[in-house]
């Protein structure tokens, strides 16, 4: 099982990278998806989630605010901080890109049975639920 676990990690990462390249997905998608998962967050929390510095995340977020995908509001207890959240445009951007990803992978799944795909989805669902617990 150890080799299979390693293979799963390697292949899951490879699949995501291939899909992102196939649809030319910008890196900002990942920031928006993380913000969606968190509901709302500060720059520090987002930077930590991505393993990057606060200044680097600030630059990424500034672009997303400029594009209208992210809104900044004052932090309720820290006047120096701001709370970031997705806008309707940000949610639409995520949905449209997920649809593009799904369309891209549908073609790759054509050689697999519905039962095989359902099993893969069940396993991945289980793994991601445990990771979020």
C-alpha cells in the first residue's frame, strides 16, 4: 500500500498540473479556490495556506481585487488588517474554470467505466474530507 499511496500523491499532482496547462489556468485560481474554502481570510492566513510570504500574497491579492474577484473589508478587531472574501465575479470565475477543467477531464475519462470513475470520486472525496477534518 505504501507504493500505491506514493503513486497516488504523484499522479494526483501530475493530473492537476496537466489540466491547468491544458486550459491555461492562471495561478490566481488557486488563491480564489483557497479563499472559497476558507470563506474569508486575511493576507497572513492565505499566505500561510500557500506557503508563500505575505508580500507575495499581497501582490497576488491586489491583482484579484483590481479584477473584481476579491473584496477587502476592515477587520472587525484589528484596524491594521483587512478581511478578504470572494465577490460574485470571483465565484463566477471559479465556476467557469471548474467547468473548463471538468470538460477537459471528461475526454480522459471516456476510456473508463462509470463504476471506475465513481470509485475514484469516492476515494478522493474520502481523502479530502479526512484532510479537512
